[in-house]
C-alpha cells in the first residue's frame, strides 16, 4: 500500500511540474473544385413506378444518385438525338 501511495504522489508531482503537451492542430482551407459547375435548375417529372424501381436499383448497384443518373441519361439521349452545337 505504501508503494502505491509513493507512485501516486510522484505522479501528482510530475503533473504539477511538467507542462502539458498540447497537440497543435493544423487547419487547411477547403479546396474548391477546379472546374466550375454549371448553374442548376429543378426538374420535376412523373415516371412509371417500375421505371423508378429500375433507376433506384441501378443507382444502388453503381453507387450513383438519382440526380446523377438523370443527368447521365438525359445527356446521353440528347447527344444521340441532337448533338450539341458549340458556339
């Protein structure tokens, strides 16, 4: 028991004399993406439930959001039907 008290006393003295070692945290600014995003607009459409299930299932399999799938599908469709004319 005496040895325990000595260890405890030496620990208390060590805590009093030693300066606390505080880790320094580095703060890094958030990097903005290099490519500027095009302004977005809302699209609201009604589609058959079966198609919605297929889209959601595809999104889960490929780890894509519904928004990403819609953008890819519309871009693919419009590129095939009416290629974009660059100014």
